[in-house]
C-alpha cells in the first residue's frame, strides 16, 4: 500500500496535517429535525427516502428507541409504540427495544441494532439485530449474537451489511473487537478481540479547550463492497484501519490479525460512511468538523466546520446530501433537560 500523503495546512491530526480548503459555512448546513431532551445518535435513510433515527438508553426517560422522521421534521415511534415501551429495570424480552445504538436501512429492510446494554451497566442478554420489512413494517427476522461473540461489558456500536458475502460486520466500542454475523445461518463470531487496531489510543479528547475523558474502542465502520474492504476506527483514537473482507470471512484468527492495514492518521471521529465515489466521511469531534477522505488520492479535506456541528455522530447519504446527527456527547454532564439534539444535512 502506498504511503498515505496528507497535504499540509489546516489542522493537526495526531502528527499529520491536511490542506486548508474553504469549508461550507454554518449557513449551508440545513436543519432537518430537532428532538427536545432526547439524545439522538443513529440515523439511516432508505432508498425510497424514509428516514429513521434512534435514541440510546444511556439514561432513563427515553421516549422512543426508534422513530421514523417525517418530512415536516416530526416523528413517530417505529415500528409502533409497543416496541418502544421497555423501561429500565423491566425484564428483558423480545418484541421490545432495550438499548438501541444504531439503525441501518438496507434495500427494503431496516436493521435495528439493540445492544441489550442500558445505562452502560452491562449486557443483560444477548445483543441482537431486529430486521423489519419496510413494505409492511413487520418484524422479518431476529438475529441473536452467540455467547462467544460478545463480552459482559460489550457495547455493540454500529453495523454494515455485505450483500455479496451475506455477512454483517459490527464494531464493539465497549470491549474492543469486531463481530461477523452470517445472514443466512445466524451464526456469529468475534475477531480482532483486544487487537491494537480495535483498541483506544487515548483516554480523552480536547473539545473547546476542555478535556472530555472517556475510553471508547472500535466504533466507526465503513464498507467498500466494490473492493471488498472494511474500514474501522476507535472513537478515542486517530488511526484508520482496514482489512479485506475476504480475509475476515475466510481467514484464521492469526491471518486476520496479520492482515490488518493501517491506512492513515485522521481526526478522532464517531461514525463513518463511504460514498459511491470512494470518499470516506468522518467527524473531527475535537474541531466541530466533518472531514472528507478521498482514499484513492490519499487526500483529507474539511467538508464542513462550525457550531452547527455538535459531535457529528452518525451519517447517511441520500440524493447527494450528507445527513448527520448531533448527539452533543461532550456537552453532557448529567441531565439533558432543556437540550435539543438535531439531524442536519449538507450538500456534497
């Protein structure tokens, strides 16, 4: 792999620098939806333009774990209110969401990733993926991760679907590692457990001159299905890694660990997404920015920067616009009363 060349200029990214290119102003970032006292993290837009968002159970008082966001910015519980009625302390059961961290619309299904870990107090039963048919909004299938795929302190964070290989790849930000789920059989296995590429690199970030102290392992994930490459990144870290999905699916544990490739020094991000042109979008949490990494040309530039970017958490692309959630994680020290959390968009 050729040495990554980062142009010199605007911002320091853990020893690397990139060129200063005028970024869109705050005025070019449009508001899509706002949620009062409800902290949104996940976001996904279907091929037909249906928008879904989720709210993790990091505290009590979550009104809905999953919603469908309507064109006017309002939202409805998805798939219905009953699925969103679980409360902290209640028994775990299927047909309810317990701790949803991510949603992903793929073709005509919605994949809902339930960590089964509320309040970060540990997994209360096996994490699972609920798959809903977007034609009728009915539950289509439930995938339950096998015991060897996760740890008690796991927090399964995000997922990407590999249609060619009929696999789902998931990151674990609570206990470093990657999980591979077989869409046909439902079998799951864990790789890169506590590997240097999935582990955090630091115990804090600096945002607005203040130290945000936390340790979050493998988090952001993006899939290049054309070239069969999975990209991933620790949230509290500055290194982007990649591995061949052929190796992930067919290799031994030793072969997989040896097959990991360091790609570039980047900003500390949360979610990531890859467009059809090979551009990887990821946040710069420490600088209220969204970065654009053209992997083929090894060029990192600033896509957008400003106060309208408040911990860009998850991305979705629809009709050449980048949608993102503002989860404002670093701003929260307790209750979120009187705080608004938003979905915004910007033209690519």
